[in-house]
C-alpha cells in the first residue's frame, strides 16, 4: 500500500513538472512572437494563428495571454479595433490574476481600443492608468510606458488641448531619456507640440536636435521631414526648411507621406513662388484621401485663381471648396456628436461606479459601526461589574483605614496642641518681622518700577535711533519729500503714492500685513491714512496730502482707532516714531 501511494505521488509530481515545462515553453513562444510583432506584425500574427490549437487545453491565464498578444499585434499592424468586449474581459481577468506587466499592457491596449472607437475620455483614462503603473511599479514594459504618453499627447492634440498634449510629450521625452530609447520621433513630437502652443524658440530647438544634432533626420523619415519643413516655413526659418526640402528630394522611392504636399505648398508659397505652390495644391486635392486636406487645397486654389483672374478655375475650386467644407462640417459634427455621446456615457458610468462604491463604503461603515457598538457594550458591562466589585472592596478597606486613622488622629492632635502653643508665640514674633520686611519690599518695588519705566523709554529712544539709522537713502528721501509736502496743500499723485507705499513696505515689511490682519476689509483711502500715520503725519497734514475733507480724515482716524491703537502704529518696536 505504501509503495502504491509513493507511486501515485510520483506520477502527480511528474505530471505537474511536465505541465510546468510545457507552460514555460508556450510562454517563451508567445514572447518570441511578441518581440517579432514590434517590427513584423503581419508575420507575427500568422505565427500566432498557427499556435492557437496548442492553447485549447491550456490554463485560462495562457489563453488570455494569447488573446492580449493578438490585440497587441493588431494594434502594431494598424488594424483598427471595432469592439471593446474582448479587451474588457481581459482587463477584468488580469486585474485579479495577472502580473504588474500584464495589467500595464491590458490597460494600454484598453486605451488603444477606445482610441479607435473615438471614445477619447475612456482612452485617456486607461492610457493614464497604464502610465501610472509604470511610474509606481517595477517589472514593467518601458516601451509601453513611453508609448502611453505618446498616445496621450496625440489624444489631447486631436481635441485641441495643446497645453496638455505638450505636457504628455515632455513626459514621453523624460521616459525615453531615462530608458535610453530616445529617437528623432520623440524630439519631433515635442517640437510639434511647442509649435501648437506658439513657442517658436523651443519648436526650433527640438527640430534642430534632429536636423543638426546626433539624432539627424534622414531621407527615410519622410513624415518627420515634411512636418519639420512646414513648421520651419511657417516660422520663417528658410535655411532649415530648405534642408528638409533637399532631404525629401533625395528620397529614391518618391513615396511621400500624406503631409508632404501641404508642407511643400507652404514652402513654395513662402520661399519660391505662388505658381509652384499651386501645382502642389492641385496635386494635394487630386491625390489626398483626407477631406481636411481637400478643404485646405480647394480654399487656397480658389483664392489663388481669383487673384490671377482665372474665373473658370476659381469657380471650379470654389464649388469644390463648398463641397469639401460641407463634408468637413459633417465629419466634425459626427465626431463631436460621437465624442459627446461617449463622454456622456463615460460620465454616467463613472457616476454609477461612484454610487456603487459609496454604497459599499456605507455598508462597510454601518457593519463596522455595529461591530464597534457591540464591543463597546460588552466592554461597558464588563467595566460596570468590575467597578461595582472594586467599590465594595474599597469600601471595606476604607472603613478599616478610617478606624486606624482615627486612633492616630487623636494622638497627633494631642501633640499638635502642645506644638501649636509654642508656634503661636513664635508667630507673633515672626509677624512683627514680616511687617517690617513688607514695608522695605514695597519701597524696593516702587524703585524697580521706576527703573523699568526709564529703561523702556531708553529702549524706545534707542529703537527710534536704530530704525532711523537703518533707513535707506531712497526710502528716507521719499518720506522726507512727503513730510515737506505736508506743510502745504499739496496732494500726492498716484506715482507719489506708489513711491511712498514702496518706501514704507521697504522700511516696515510687516506693516501692511499687520494692518490688513486687523481689518478684514480695508479700502485704499483708509490704508493711505494708516501709512501717513505710520510716518508720523498729524490729522491736518493728512488732509493736506490726501485732499480728503477734514471731517472725512478725522472719521477715518476714529475708525482706525476703534480697531488698532494709533500709538501702536506710530511707536512700536518695528516702527519709527513721529517726526
């Protein structure tokens, strides 16, 4: 029987070992296909399809890894996602059973799916989740981390939120620098975002990194060259735009990106001739698949032929412009409608999620409250019984102690009577001595008080002299100027008020703060009166300098006195005394 059990255990361990090895082999194969997909997505998809039969009887984790890889390869092959059902299920599974890298990847491709479905709020949410995991966890895919910020930059850009697009592109740049994966496309994305926010210096700076630096743009980077040529041209950088143009012309295959013709037209119009630009615009309208490009080309050609006086061509392209304009409006209307619908649905789902979370939180709170209440009741009952028992024991103990204390008390009282008789005689003598000492102490106290008052006056005068010595030249001149002006009916102008306030703030940095702390609301006229009082101006002098009616000035001084002592304004340890 023992041998039979040992044999059964051996078979189980052998089977487990075999399964583990097989799983590791399949995982290795998936990783190989994943690496291939970064450069050859179509070929990788073919190999993945051939591998599917091997996964039919494998654990759920491996099957889900295969499904996630399938979504990744489709994204790499620029196959547009049409449904979010599969990726939702994968996300839910990997959140519970997956590794950190699995969750990061699932969130990233959740964002990719919603991007293709034009559901930008959800796409941004999941790209941010993917990036957040990469920022806070180890064992992550650094390429997905960088790509998440790249996708976020793109999504904000298509929604015309160029400031946030720039922030995301800079985060992408930071990740690329940290991981050593920076390339010309990273710099180009940052440059294009700076261009959108009208930052010319930084736009040129990052384009120059890849046009003149170690990561030079080559003729193979057609789309980057075309974008750089257009942006350089708009900014008026002819030399750099011409260099991009020359590199594009070196392309042996003559396969230009979609943005080439529009950038070429802009370049021709600015630096060559309008006629050359017209040729590019005609080609752009004829060959572009973008309705926006047709719109731009038709509008430009309508204006061009109108200026040339070619009415037939002008009318032809005016009609095309109207058609393209209607198509653009329809497209943007549909996009806005879709985005609004997606945003509304997203917000509603978030509200439902928050309601569920709030409900669960309340339930946990009530459960915890009930449990704590029960514990408190039990503790209260136990404590009550303990206190009652302790009180009984304490009562008995106290009675015994009282008897002992009474006996001792009687003995002590007899001794105290004798001692008190002696003390009475001694106290009579001490009382006489105390009266004499009290009289002497009163005189000493009076003398000390007078000395203290004199010391305060000396310190105040010393403070005044110290502050006056510390007044800087400019501030002193301004205050002296104001004091001279106060002798006549000279009203300070706004510039002179600014100078005075500046001088006071320089001399007494905390004065304005102290005044405003006392007054919850203080008007500019009242504040000006405070400043004049600060430098020692009398009420008549305040009238001369401000031009306010005499009664108004006195009323404002009374208001100030209700809140803060005028003497404290003129004579504090932080202020100069009245001159």
